C-alpha cells in the first residue's frame, strides 16, 4: 500500500465542469520546482509554465528569446512539484508558427520530455492548422487571444487590445474557431471587460482572464507580479498580494550585516 496520500489531479474535464457550475478557475505561473510546490499546495487549479519565464527568470525584455529547450527545462521542474494542478506549458515563439508539423513536434517534445499535461499557443484562425494537428495527436491545447506578447513587435505596445470593433470582431471569431477546433480553454489577455464577458458567455469552454475583467471563467497572473517581486511592474489589472521584494531585500541585508559583524554564525550554528 502506498504511503502517499492520493490527490485527485485537475483535468480538462474538471475545468469544463467548473465552468458549467459557475466555479471560478485559478491559474498562476511557476517556472521552478520550489515555487510550483508552494503554488500546488495552495490549491491552484492550473499552473502555467509561461514563456514569461523569458522576462522574469532570464531578464529579457520580451518573451521572444526563450527557446523550446529552456521551456522544457522549466516545465519538467514544475511537473515534478505539481501533484494536483493541471500543468500547461507555453509553446515558445518560433516553435509553432512556421508549419503544423514543426508545431506538432514541439508540442510532442514538451509532453514527452517534461511530462506536462497540455500546451498553450498564442493566436487565432492563422494558427488553426497547427492547433488542429496538435489536438489530433491527443495533446490538449489552451488558446491565447487579445494581447499576445509573442507578437509585441507587430502591436508596438502592451496596451489594451480589441478596443476597436474590427479587432473585437476578429477576437470573437478566433475564440469560436479555437473552441470549434477543440481547445479546452482560452486565455483572454488585456481586452475590455465587456468584450471578455460577451466572449465568455458565448463559449462553452472556459476563458481565463488577465486584465480582462471579472466575468472570465477564471483568472491568471504571473507569480512574480502578484507576489511583488518585480517592484516596477504595476499595471492597473494587477492585484499585489505580497511585497516579497522588500521582505527578501531586508532578509538579505540582515544576512550581509550579520556576516560582516561576525554575529553569524554563533556557537549554536556550528558543529
Ligand atoms: O507567459 C505567461 O505568463 C502568460 C500569461 C500572462 C497568461 O502567457
């Protein structure tokens, strides 16, 4: 008999049931084992190994530089910690836009080499062939519409998307297309709350919002932002649940001071 307590894993079917009964879905990013273990233990439904790792882990300005190998490294660390949460991994820029065969190979590498449960892809109708091919291989796909950071050089800024009717209409059509193809959920990033509400109500699959208002079926944040590790990043949509920057900074300053003053280690902290 196993001594480990059995934990029921969140599945895409459970997420669907949550939407049906009006229970909100929680999603947070994580990129390493220790952080993912804390997030999972806190009862998160979905852990996203986001390509925001490119920004918050590697210090790049955009999500574009992160590679498939690097995403697999982050994802496999997270998978080792996640006992309950469904783990979703971003397909990084350049690993799926080229052609659908390459997209499938990238998704298969993520699933095989990290042990993750699904992938996320940015875009709508223009990536439908790749989405469809990955789904046909039995790999669950989460869509991502609105502000899609991998296209930042096309947009030019990180401001709210789909404020104009033409872009809003394209987003409605993209969302329906992704649902029709078989995606299990769609992230809606930085779009007007009224549009996110309309899209969420028109779909039977869940929407997960970030800067898209309260009517999405779930919410996602980048963990470094909500824990206040990045001091400078304070967009309107972000609720900061802690000020870890200052907590960590003080602890580290105290350590430096204790070593310099020779008060650490003392007799009880040695052999
Ligand atoms: O990479 C990421 O963290 C994301 C979220 C912002 C949704 O895609």
